[in-house]
C-alpha cells in the first residue's frame, strides 16, 4: 500500500472540488477500494471520504418512482419496506450479494463502481489490460471459469461483479451525477457501464471528477420481479450467473418482459433479444427456451467458463417459469 | 473424584480469548515497539534472479533494512536426512535460484507495517525465467516410488495376488479419482515476533510443535539451541500448516539479530498460499473386485501425487485402504511426480482426507454395482484382524458406528434408486462413508508442581492451537490429583517447559494428557509418602514413542467412524447444498465431550469443503496459484453448513494408554468428503470423480427440464 492523504468531505460540492486534485479518489464503504490499495492495484495519493455526505436518503418521487441516495448502504436499501414491496428484484439482488458485514459498509454508489474479481486483475505480476493498458490479458488462455461469455473482447474477458446493478438494469434506473462545475446530469444505467472493447480500463461513462449522487428508479414496471443468483456456495460468493426478470402475463400470454444477466459480461447484461422473444408469447417453457436461446445466441466460452452458457439458459427459463407460476 | 475427565466443560481460556487478552505471536507488546517486516515474493515459477535493485526500497520512508540473498546471513542447510521435515533447517534468501512462484526474494524491514509494505513494492527484481513443470496431469507418467511415505509408512503393500484375483472377480470397479491442491488457512496467519537480547533470542512463534520449531530455528541460524527461547501461549489454528516453521519465522529472527531490535512479520492471506503448506493434488486409481455376494476378493489403491523436487513429501493416501476392509488379495502403492510448486506439507488428515475421498467413493460405486446397501457391503467385509498385518484390533467398533449412525440418521429413508427423490426443485440424496485414522504416540513429557497457594501447576511445551488443550489438561490433572478444577493451573507453550509432543496428527490430546496423568500420579505418590510441606514438590511424567511401546506393535490401534450426509442438488442449475450431516465416532475415552465434538464437526466441515468447494488452481503457464485469497479459494460459510452433529461412542482403549483416550481431531475429516460425494450421486445419478464436485461438472449430465 502506498502512503496517501485523507479528508472527509463536508458536502457534495466540496467533495467534487477535493477530488479534482491529481491522484485523488473518492472512498465510501471502502469494501473494494481498500483491498485494491493494499495490493497496489489502486494507488490514489489522496482519498476523499464521501461516506458521511447527506446522500443516504431513500425517498419516493412524485412520479411514483424512488430516489436512492448514493451513500445509502446496501443493507439499508435491501431492508427498505418500499423497496421490498415495489422493487423486490432490487432487494433480492442486494441480499444475494456479499455478506451482512460488507452490505452494512458498502454504498449504492460504490457498488456500481466495484471492480472485477478477475484474479489476473488482482495479480500485479500478471498481464492485464484493465489494470495496465496494453499489457495483455492473462485470463485468455488462463484460468477463466468465472469470466465473460457475452460482449467480451480480445483485450478483456472480465465480468462486472455486482448483483445490485443487474436488478437496476431491469428497472431502467438512471444514475445521477455531479461534476466539479457543480453541474448535474443523469445517465441510464445501461449506458453507464461499458463493454471492454480495446479499452477495458475505462469501465464507466463517469467523467473525471464526477461523483454519483443517487440512483433514480422509475415507477415499478408491470409484472412480477425476481432475482436468481447461481453460485458455488450458499453465501458470500460472486455469481457464476444471475438473472433479473420482470414479467407480466395476461391470460397465459406474456404482455411485457425485461431480462438482465449478471456474471456473464463486463457490464450488467440486458437481454433485449430475450425480451422480444418473450413479449406476446405464451407463458410456456417453449417460449422461455426460445428466449434463452435468443439471449445466448452470441455467447462464447473461453474453456473453463463454457458451462455458463447452458447455466444461463436454464437459470433464465426456471426464473421465468417461477415468475409465471406466481402470477 | 475422577469425574472431570470427559465433562463437556467450557474452555478455561475462553474468557481470555473473547476479551482479547490471550496473546498470539504478533501481540506481545511488552517487548517494546517492534520493527515490521514484509516479504517480497518471486513472480516467476522457476528461474534465477539476475538483477535485484533495492535502492528504491532502501530510500523509502522508515525502511531500516532490505535483505536479499546478497546480504542475508549464512544459514544452516536443509538436511533431508533428518526424518521429520519440521525439524530441518529452513534457510531463507539463500541464493538466486527460484524454485516456485512466490518464493521469498527479499525482506523489507521498516518502522511501521505500512512503510514496509509500501517499500516492498519498490524492490526491483529481474529474472532469467526457466521453463518449469507446473501441470500435474501432464507429469503423471514421470512418477517414481518414494522410499517411504508420511509418518514413515511403507510406500507399497501387497497381500496375495491382486492382479489375478481382480481379473477373475465377478464384479469390478476400476476408476480414477482426482483431488486438487488444498490449503490450511488458519484464522491467525503465519507470523512471528523475534526479540534479540544480546546473543540470545526469544521467538514468539505461531507453531504447533515447539520442540521441532526450536530445532529448526537453531539449526537454521546456526546458534546454540540454549540461546533460543520459544513462547507460544496461544495459536490461532494450525491444521498442519504450523507443524513446521516457515519463512516468516526465520526472516524475523535473521532481521532481529541483524538489527538488534524486535522484528515481527505476518504473512498476508495471499502469501500463505505460496509460502506455507499445500496438500498435494492426487490422481488415484481404485480397483475393487468382489463376488456377486459382495465379498471383496481384490482391493487395489494406487495413488500418484506431486512433490516438490527440493523437498520430497508423500501423503499416506493409500494407507487407509490397508486396514479398512477384508480382502485376500491386496495392493496399495504411492508414487510421486515432481513439479516446480511450493512444497507439500501436512494439511489436516494428511493421507486419509484425499485417500478416503477416492476409496470410499469406490466402495459406494461397488455397492451400487452390486445393488447392495453401502452399509451392508461394508459390514460384510468387516475384517476380524488387521487385514494386512494380521494383528488384532485394540478397539474398532466401525460396525457399531455405522449401525448407530444409520439409526440416528434415518438411513432407511435413503432413496434406493439414485435421482428418484425430489423436494420441490431439489434432487435429494443420502450418502455415507467410513472413517479410519491411525493413533500416534510420540515422546511427551510434562511436569506438575505444588505452588505456594495450593494450586498445582502443570507445565508442558504443548501448544493449544484452538483445540482446547488447556482445558483437557486441567481436567485430567484435577482427576489424577483428586482436586477440583480450580486448584489446577495449566501453563503451556514455552520451550523452557518439558517437551511434549505438540499438536499434530491428532496425537496432542492423548499424548500430553497421558504424560500429565503420569506426572500427577507421581506427585500424588510423593505427597502421600512425603514428610516435607507440599509446597514446591514436583514430579514429572513421560511417555515413550509408539515404536517403544509393545501395544503399538501387537495391536492395530486406530480410531473409526461413520459419516452420513444428505444433500440437495438443484435440478436446473446443479447447485449442490448440504442439507444435514451426522458423524458417529469411536475414539476411545473422550476427554471433554464439548471440545471433542467441536473438533469433529470442524473436521466434518472440512469434508464438506473438500467434497464441494476447495480447489487450488494453478496457472500452468506460471506455476502461480491463481485463486489465492478467501474470496476465490472457497471454503464453506455458515449458510453452507446447516444441521450437523457428531456423536461419540462411549469407550476406553486401554491398549492405547492408561487413560484409554485416542486422538480424534482429524477423524472428522476422514471420509466426510466421500459421504457428501456419495450423497451427490444418490441425489442425481451422476458420479463425479474429479473433486471437488462443482456444479459445472454435474450440469451437463442433468437433463434439461422443459
């Protein structure tokens, strides 16, 4: 770990001003950043602590949606009764992530920005285009059981580890940002995380010095919401594959469907092809399998992770069947 | 008054531990402000250092010293002729050659830990990389026979004519099972505080066996053992990985002596994967030949595992098969193939854990092939005497363990046909396996002295590695002296005390307590005939090594058990989850029912872990363990271990020692993995032989549900 200086921001404007210094970085729960600093994967020279900013509110919006402050903890959001009743997929996703202790520390904003768990990213002796641009990708041809099957590139096959963000993707969440000039903007979560392409070190659409201040959820979509996470052990493990669905049916016909996958790509993966295959179809296994095949049409394994393709299909079908049953 | 032994009393050191007053190696602040060391590891798997630049690190704030092979003091060489590898010298930074990934290439010592760690990244090393051998599967054909395997056991055994009998057997099982690299990862990392005092040295070491650590440190540093004092009142778990010392201890000692100040070093969790013990990966061929009635006619277990070329180590993985079942024709063999990986060392239940994983899975396969109940198959093949040595068992009770376990577990509800029982989206299956483990006796001494306050003080260099040693020693001493528990004080973990056997191989409890018992009985006798005041009276007790004890030659002295597991396998995703587990064990007399049960359910949890989760993965391009932290090297969390229980049969094995007690720490980890694996087969009809059984290995064989 390199030496660094630390300050606690008193308000959001002061925070964005403080982080404009070269080498400065925000810290919130620190559940990911501190580990990365110890290993010198992240080497900030100045930390701006934003965990105590007044950005913790979870409140209802006039349009029927909700706004979640970026500094609300994962635990608080998961336990919020309004979130649990109106956005159960989000609560389920949060509770499927990490451990109780980590969720108590981790913030919503930090969760969106957590970095991949690719072991080669964590190993500073290994080549990694994400950590060290143009150095290569040791995961290709290496141990890649946990890696991406969709949207990967020859530069990077890492996955995004968040559960929460997968649920937010099917909820069409927007991320609220504040920049050093005190200007605010909103960006759809689907546009926030990026695919690796040739620049896997650029993971989001955040501009230098921008801070996430909140996440805005539109009014809940019609239909039943479910999050299903498949993992090697019962808790405290990253998803091999996860699925978030929102599906509405009427007299046996699917009237609307939203599908996203976690653990399969460099970003939470919205499966529009699957949604198209579902919408207007009958709520039957045949339709679900057609949707699963459509979702995974472009999937490619890298050896150890080949099984994820079949696993993702099965997980989607079962989650859809479960949602239909509950309707 | 012989009433304390066996009672499920709480740990007498419990309040100290939960209040943070129990001092572990890294926590002895009374020595003054220490310096901190941080180890720099090699980032290649094999090769040589051609250039090492320490100037950046040396100039870094707070740095007091950077030690590399160029300035490290001369040390004693590792002497492979010393039978116990844990007594051998453990030289560090002794040359430019790199033998495995992560091997220490430098030590940075600074005023604070953070300074040392920051400076460590500034040490620039240039390597000449040599191509190493890192792929176990590709080196199986290079295997050789070692002279002996762990614990001095024979490499091979043969009875009758295995080949002929197997060939003509009515029913045959011939399968290959593989087990991965596994690690001991105790909660307390490997750490050391070395404090110089002139030419003397006090070493606060996290070690299981002080006498061996003492010898190893003295011979490495090439100083008189009398000048070195070891202090280890508490150890935060060992699991075999602290049977010997490692780099942190030697490097702390070298730096402390060079700088003439206390130096402490703790390994990071990531470093432990490369710098401490690894359980060798194995490939095991099990061949079982039986008549149609289920009687075994031929039993063969061939194990190949990796070894470090510079430090040979062979787990005794095929030795369980030598004593478990009767069969007239038998063959067991161990072979090693060299890989450029960290050296193999004992990891909890060395030999039995991977060996029984394979062998007891094969027994389950045989039961399935015969359409027999797995318990009935085992009972049918229960031997009357040791099947290879012909000597009687001191105390076996394996059949009783299986019967009692079956009754308590509800074994009669086991699905007779695999993949036939569903609970919602879960396929449900039952599995069982037998447990067997050798009882070891090593030389062990203890002393007891009457203090001025009327308290009997028991002393031994025995360690308490979290097992409850303080407590059971107090219980045994109280009974032997005929005094209440609060009239006994137990002092452990100092090299000044009489040398006990240490904690390892499950021998610590029975060995230490027998020597304590003898010391107390001797003191009692002195008190009975003594004319002088009791205060200051003392006596010693001692036991000899098993090689000196006729009983250990004339009887097969082992511990036994039976494991039962129920698992659920998700019909869609193949996720495997334990639903409940029971073990029934026979290990002679139990010294403390609570700490014994804790040891056993801990061991059973290791079994669940090796069956379903643990898998040290090597990048065959570099020789690095890729998943080297506890987020990626998976062990069970609480949610993975639901209802689990261990039952101890009330017993007394007078052939083992006069207390009738045998070791049981590792018994819980013997065969538990096979019980879980067999339950997965019963649930799914899918037999995975490449352990651990992860969902990706089951999924392709599970039909899609449409």
